C-alpha cells in the first residue's frame, strides 16, 4: 500500500487527470510510471517538489530527477537566507543527467554571489533552459549577474534574463548551443558588449529584446546570420536621443516584431527574403528602408506615424495575404490604399485601433482611387473593421470595399462603444450599401 497523505495524493491524482486528459482515471497516483510523475512534479514550485521526498520510499529520491525546477523566493513567504540554503542543497542533490529548465524568480534581497554559485551548479546539471527574473517592485536596483553566466554556459539552448545588469567581460562570450535569447529590461556595459554577445551566438534563432531606460545602448546592432525570429521593443520610458535606433542584419529572418515609440531609426542592412510575419509599430519619420526589405512578407501588421515615404514607389508585396493596419494615426487611409494597390494577392484585411488616439487628431482627406486595386477585384475575401466610428471618411472607405470587393465572403464591422442610436445608424448605412459580391455576408458586433 502507498503511504501518501490523502490531501497530497488527491492533488497529484488531479494533476495526473488534467495532464493526461483523464486517460488514467482508473489508476491511483501510486500506480503511475515515474516518467509521468516527474512530468507532474515539473508543474510544482521547487519547494513542493522537494517536500515529496517524505511521502514514501518510492518518492524519497524521485524528486532528484525532476526535469524542471522553479525557485521562487517569494513563495510561502520564506526568508531569503533559508531560501538560498534550500537552493544550494537541492541543486547539489539533483541527479538528472539533464535539467531541461531552471527558473529563478528572485526579489530585492537576491545576492550576486548566490546567483554565481547557482549558475555554476546549473552548468554541472547541464541545464538547457535558464530563466532569471528579478522583481524590482520593491527596489529600484536590478541584480548584477556574474561573468560566469556568459563564459561557462556552454550547454544552454535557451536563456531569458529580466531586470538584471550584465558586467563587461575580457574573455570571449561563449554560447555555442544557444538558440533562444530573451533580454528584457537588461542593462549592459556598452553598445559593443551587445554586439559581441550576439556575434558569439552562432546558432541563435530567436531573439527578444525589450530595452529599458539608461541601458547604455543607444544603437542596438543585431547581426546574426542564423536568426529566424526577432522582437525589438523600445518603449517611451527611455531617454530621448536622436542617436537611438536599431541596426539589423539578419538575412534568414522569418518573423519580425519591431516596436519603437522613441522616434529614432531602424536600418536594415540586408534584404530578408524569407520573412513571413512582420509587426511594425514605430514613430519613425523615415520608413523606406524597413518595408522595402520585407517585400516577401505574407502577414503584415502596421502602425505607422505617416504614410509619406513609407516605402519606395514601385515596390510590390507579391506574397502578402493578410494585412492589418492600425487606425490610431491620421494617415491610415492613404497607407491603406497604397498597400492595397501593391498587394495583388491579399485575401484578408483588418482595420483596428491598437492604441488610443488623441482627441485633437483629425482625419486626412480621402478620395476614391481612379482604379480599383487588383486584390480587391480578384482575391480579397474577408474584411474586418474594429472600433469603427462611422466618420465620413470611414463610411466612404467601407462602402468602397463593399461596392468593389468582387470576391468578398465576409465583412465584419465592430462599432466603437457609443450610443445605441448611433450604432443603429451605422448598421443601417452600411447594410444598404451596394455589394459587388452576391455571397458577401455582412455582420455587426
């Protein structure tokens, strides 16, 4: 007979049922294989994982082989000293040949020396994924990570750092196996350090960078030939500087997420012929270089400050099938018609407000084009407009798409929250608009 306490037994059993979709409801947790129990234990914080050693002889050593450990120094309000000693002992005792994930959630009292010891222990455990996040809600100072992190972590495949400080290192940075890297609110020694760090990640495929104020990097350079996915975010809490911006050289890129509200710049040094998805949300006054390098894009999400000089005249997006344009800026109508004209295979169009719009902003004048874009006549199947306000220009655009969209199958209009009477007027106006496609279904939400 198994000697598990009833409450814990029931908890584990429920986790089993949840993890396997009730496939083993006829079994008790004691009858489940070790492999499954280890998967279930991976769902628990490390403190609860280690506690299972007292349940029975079978569980005494099982916890040592758990493939994922999450250490949270705020969990159950234990003091930091006890927490640090617990991490030391449990990492030393861990026996799995490979530790798939090691996750630290640390607070304001975390010690750099402790992190140094834990990183060395992680290397001995052949950790594949390392996550270090610092909670600075009670302290303005992020943790300083030891140099050993980026000189001795040869087995890491994934690394995520949040609210930390990286120190300069005289020896070469070495991440020979790293494929995924997340740098969120990280402070660096200088511009050159970031370039050196990335240039030594020879197999890196996924990179996410969220810049923070005073991170010592004005121009973030990403030159990684192997990179497939890139997210670069620079928010409004950074100190404005005309020299701030991004330089990208990633010819293998397939997915791009670029957000920059600082009005800086982005220079793309080589075309990205493999790009499939792109999300561009920037306040740059000059945009030609960005869109002209991603003409192979299939899914495009845009929020631009202006449509003027957005990309060179004559550029074509031959593969674009899905387009979303944010309606928060005044130039959206000009941008919309231009991209429609240059996207002959577009099948889905979506307009919506991703950000709030200032009350003082006014719409630019829109005039119906002399010729209907090819995609509207031959390919456009779905059209969706979120936060539709029913202004004169919006009514004209919506009516134009309905009247010329020969292949439209579904049009969805979601009016912006307003009076019931106003919504009824919007619905009535569009419901009686002529439609080119007899199979077009118009719906309102």
